[in-house]
């Protein structure tokens, strides 16, 4: 199966700002996901209101210790990760040797609400 084409950076910016049909936005998101470019897929999943797909990315971010991806998904969902979420992410980041993400998670933990907000 051929790889789906992802937009170049200028085209991506235009598409993020455009009013896309949900099917087109989802196809672009899936092209990014196919190439492991999860963060770039978030904006297009947000356009489709694909909450289930965003929640799956959130789970993957926590399990892999990816603080940046978690922040992007939380923004798209209109939520604020709670203490337990940041604690889980910090542990996963440490286990994966992602010290900067673990440090960021600990920093966020200090100001996080007790529970996840908005998701």
C-alpha cells in the first residue's frame, strides 16, 4: 500500500487555517499518523472533532511519556490533565529515558488540577 502524501509545511499551515470537510481533514490526519507524526495529526483530528482518536493519542502520549503530545491533545480536547495523568506520564518518560519530558511532567504536576478537567 502506498504511503499517503502529507502536506509540505506551507500547505499544512494553509490547511490548518482552512475550513476543511471532515473527510479531508481526517485523511490528512491519518497520513500524518501513518508516518508516526502524531503531533502534526492533532490539528486535523481536532477539525474533525474525532474525540475518540484524540483520546487514543492521549493514552499513547501518557504511555510513551510524551509530554509535548499530551499538551497538544489536551489543548485540542479543551482539557487540562490532572495530577494522576502527569504522574503517569512522568513515570513513563523516566522509564523511557526521556528526562526532559519527565521534568516537564513534574513541573506541570505542581500546578495540575486534582483530576483531569474537561475531557
